[in-house]
C-alpha cells in the first residue's frame, strides 16, 4: 500500500492506518516545536533590541533578561531618569550599585544620584558633582569644590553587610 509517496509494509490495513496516524502526529509535533522555536527567537530578538535601545549595548544573556524582565525594566527606567535629571548615562552594572538620596545640604534640600565613583546632586536649581567615598560605616559624598571640605553621610552600612 502506498501512503504519501512511501510504502506501508504492514500486514493489515489497520496497521497501515496506525502508521499513517503516527506519522501525522509526529509531523504535527514537529511543526509545533518549530512554531514555538520561531516565537522564542522573535521574542528574544525583540528583547535584545529593547535592551540595546535602553542600555546602548547588547545583553550577554538575553534569556536571563527575559527571565528577569521586571528588574531590567526598572533599571531601564532608572537609567532614563538619571540621564534626564542628571545627565548620567550609566551601564547596567553601575545602575545596580547606584541609589537615590534625598537629604539636606547647607540648609537646603538636595536630591542626589549616587554611583560608585561620583554623585550628581540637584541643589536648588543647580547641579553639583560630588566625590564618593565608601567607608566602613557607610557612604559619604563631598562636593568637588575646594570651598567645601565636609563629607556628608548618605547611607549607613549595617553590621552584616
């Protein structure tokens, strides 16, 4: 018996029908796997494109980004805000170590974006750059101006960290 350009060597018609059904099932499973693979590739490509638009580089592991999308989305929002407010375009690694600090300096409110090496602060209508120092008991910032020599504590360090 001939089935789709191949011969069925079963003894009974029932055996040939079972063979045809098995082949159809295998074909459908293969097509479904192929469809899922295409969708996965499209999603990862779109994710890689989004990551590049946000961070300016391609991700080392797009699958990791996909699994932790909410976290990367928050980092992207943080990067956009830092760029808009303070003119700082930071890498993903630098963003993970950065934090916002709102406090007071010389009697006026100050808002700072603190990274490992520098901090940029809005004080009134002006922006100031600050040096950053990490001590045993916390993180300190100091304006990059010879007129101000005082270090300001912006983060406390717990005993366990």
